[in-house]
């Protein structure tokens, strides 16, 4: 039996929400009528992460200087920092984040994009966050951060393109 | 010509069905039990009142959004971020060829106040324009109270990120946001946050999926995090996007859960260009010269990613930047 609704219809008694994962994702696509598939840059973050090496920052979306990056999280990442806030969403798995307040940033205040740090960061420990699927974390401007994932996981980064952003559009996107 | 009169022009008395009529420039608006009637100097148009109110609700809540908000294939608005065009037939090839298209430019406060007044007067207590059809009663009938608490919901706009002290806060039963019936299976656990003393305001995380599972509106992107002009605007979707959004910049969609079907048309003529099916994890750009309308069979989570820079529309309109996001 379903549930009667305010709108006058009857709907199912329960629903299953479908999320994707590294192990299980089902891609849609662009059905062209009169256009070029490349204009849509259609990809899938789980597929991109499945083809990536750990901690590669692969752009899956770009809007002028801004990017969204798909990251395969596996093991321990290098330490990184940016002069602006960044954000990471855990799309699959479990990832912990360690944060350090840098005594001295290697970046000018107006620098865009994140950079890797040489060695361990110098500064006060800010704390640690453990993310599961669907969790979003602030990576504050001027902080050093690194990720740790015991099992392959997927992050989506909201950031600005930097020297380590990888562009593989022809490999990851639908082209016809 | 820009019309600067900010006074709301409504009829002195309601009609037989109990609703006021409104005038904005040369446009006239009236409703009866089922329909909205729009007239302008070169033509007239009829829309179902529930479709009209759902579209009007988004246009008001988004303060005219980015680019073009087509209520349907004839009527809509164009945001110039300070002024707004209200048009009929402007993005309809047949109207243009017949030279029956018409538009006026108004100062934003004037059209905002008029649209808010129409929305308030024409929305009965039985109808919530933000809700899915299963979640609300009907828009039809004679005047029957109002639903001002629903049509004046505050739009979330985090300055930094939801959950940061002093910014927008997470949703809970206590704050009046219950888990939506389609998302009862979404994990509600929050991230484990272990902040050292003094860094509680910087070491912050929240459960985005749980936050979205508690959204009480559909098709209403609202900001949860901002990296300069890069805005994460997730939203929950069910049934049909009540407007056809015409882009003035590239925007991106990331399907976070379930699936949405999109019709993509030429922005200016309405000619079909593609159909897009997005499933969980899919990423797709919407080029700057298209318009799109989505169909979500089950309530789904969609991340709308916007570049809020005021420079972008002119760069694209002038041809200095392409209408699509990347070259490969």
C-alpha cells in the first residue's frame, strides 16, 4: 500500500536514495539533437576517480579560474595550502583531514589555487575532521591540510585552478 | 526605456473570484479559478495558475536569478542586475518572426514589489509554490486565504560555509526542518570534528547530504559554500523545474543523488539542442547560450555550481569568452 498525499495522489510507502560510489556508479549522458557533446563536458566523478592515481586533482568542471576537482583519496596525501578558502565534499568512503595553522605561508595573499608544501608544515595544530559520504569540510585560507584515507575514497574539491590541477577533458568527457 | 515607478499598481477592488489584478508598465495580469491572463500591447497569453505561481515564486525568491527566467515559451524576465526586462515572445522564434514580441525594462525594485504582491495575493492557503505536487494542495479556485509564510521563505546564502559560527546553520528537527519523505534513508550522522582550543571557528564540517535531505523546498538553489565567486548552490529537485532557465553564463550541475532528465534548447529560439540524463556522480555543463528545464522522477539532490562574477555575462555577450566552458 502507498501513502496518500496532500496533492491527492498516492505514492510509494518508502523510497531508496541512490548515491554513486567508486564500486557502483551508473552514468547518464548527453543525447545530441543539434549540438556538440564537448560543449557539455559531461563526466562522472566516480569514473574519473576510478581512473586516477591517489591524490591527483582532476578538473571535472571549470568556470574561468574556478574548478571542481575529483580526487581519488587513498593513503596519505601531501600537505597542501591555499591563500583562499577551499572546500572538500566526501563523495564516497571515509577521509580524515588534518589541519595546521601555518606560521608562514609560502603564498602571497592574492595567490589562487593550492600548492603542495615541502615536508611537514610548521605551525599550531588546528584539529582533525573525519568525513564520511556526504560530508563537507572547510579548508581555511592560510591553513595547511592533508587527507588520510585507509581505503579508496572520493573527494570533490571546490577551489581555484592551481599548478597541480590536471586537465584531461578528452579522456574523461563524452565527446560524441 | 527603463521604467522607474516603484509603486505597485493593483485594481481597486478584487474580481468576482476574489483576486486583485495588477499592472506593470504596459503588462496587465489577472487570474481566475484556473488561469492567469497576461496582456501587453501586441498580444496576450494564458497560463495555468499553478505553473505561473511556481515560476513566479522562483523568480521572486531568486531576485530574478542569473540571466533569463522563462515562465514558459512566451513570458519571462531577463536579469540585468539592477534592472530587469519583462518580456513576451522575445525568446520565441514565431513571435519574433511575426514581430509580436514585446519587452520592457524596469528598475529591479519595481518589478520585485509587483511580483511579490501578485504572489502574495494569488497564492491561497492550500498551495505552496515551492513544494512538489505530492506535498501541497491545489492552487485552483476562488480566493481562499493566503500562504505568506511559504512564499516569503528566507533564501539560504552562506557567506563562507554552512556550519561556520555566525554563518548559516545546519538543519534539524528542532529548527523546523524534518527529513523529507523521499530521503528518510539518508545518513544523518555529522562529521567528527576535533578542533584544538581557539580553532573552533576554523575547523568546521557538516553533513551536506543530511542538510539537503531536510530541505523543505524544490528547485531552489541556495548557497552553502563560497570560494570567492565560486558558489556551491545545491538544491533538492522533484517533479518539473517550474521555469526554463536561460543562461547568461556557463553553469554546472553535479548530480549528487538519484537522477534528473534535462531538456536543453537554444536560448534564443527554443529549438531543441539535446537531452541530458544525469545520474549520481555525473557532472555536466550548461552552456551560456542554452536554456534548460529539468524533470526529477524522485526527489533528488543536485549541486548547481555558479560563477557569481559580475564580469562574466558581458565577457560572454561580447564574444570575449566562449559560450561553453572548456576547449578540448
